[in-house]
């Protein structure tokens, strides 16, 4: 993969993260404290599971 | 021109300081937990994509995965403590409760995040120069979120130190 392609992929990733972050900040303004805590809990649990899946990635043959 | 830029900077800082003046500490902490949890989910997806596109190797991917798992577990603990304290104290957390949240946040969330920043630093030093812009964008997001927690008065973290390490 060329450096230019790598740059484009990384830029896409960074842009997606930034856009999601802005959307989250906008959504958070409209949510109650209980909703924020509840949504955060669901996100943290998903993050735990996704991190396990990420660790397994590429180790299937081992 | 310099005066104009200074004026803009001062105005921006004032806006930041005045933003949401009525928000309670518990709301700021809940908002920061929500935002950081979302970012963590995004960071995991981004790392998987970077690995699948051969931008990072297996070892780097595994290091980031380990750190993100720690962040996720620490963040879950932080959020559960926050929920418990809110149930007990409503919108007015006690100094002891804030202190407890400080400890969890600093040791279980920020520390593994710093590990990721260190990995990214190594990656940027070894990688091609034109990858730096995208990597730096990721660092900026992480620092923004971290500072969001700081402005909530939750962690007693020296973010200047973090920036130096990045």
C-alpha cells in the first residue's frame, strides 16, 4: 500500500472519529444525567466486548 | 493581525469558560463518561480497520487492544461508581465521592490511555511523515476528551504533562 493510500485511510478514520465525537457532544446536550449514565454504561460494556474481539483479530490460526 | 488573533483567542477562551455554567459536577462527569465511552468504541473500530488495512502490525494492534480493554473496564467501573453516588447523593456529590471518582479515573482510565498515546508516538516516529497528520488528529481527539473530564473537576490530572508525552 502506498503512503498516499495509507494517508487517505488514516484520514478517513480520523475524520469519522471526529464527526462521531461532534455528534455525541450535540446529543449529550439534549440528554438527562440518567440517560447519559445509562448510555455510557451500554457503550462501556460494548467497548469491553469489542476490545476482546479486537485482541482475537489475527490470532484465529494460533 | 496579531491583535486580531489575540482577540479571537481571548474571546474563544471566554466562551469555553462560560460554557454551560449551570452544569453540576455529576452532569459533567456523566457527559464525559458518555463521550469517552463512545470514543473508546470508535477507537476500537478504527484500530481494527487500521490493522485490516495493514497500517499497523499484529503486535501494535494487540498493544492497543490491551490498553483499550483496560480503558473500557476502568470506564465501566467509573460509570458504575458515578451511578451509585448519584443514587445516594443526587446532584450534589460529597468530597469523598469526588475523591473516589478521581482515583478510578486517573488510575483506570487515563493511565491506559497514556499507553495508547505512547504506542501512537512510536508508530508516528517509525511511520512515514505524511501519516503524522492523521495520527495527530486522533491524539487531539483523545486530549479533547481528557480535558473534558478535567473541566468537569473530576480528575486532578496534569494535562500539560500528557501533551509533553505525546
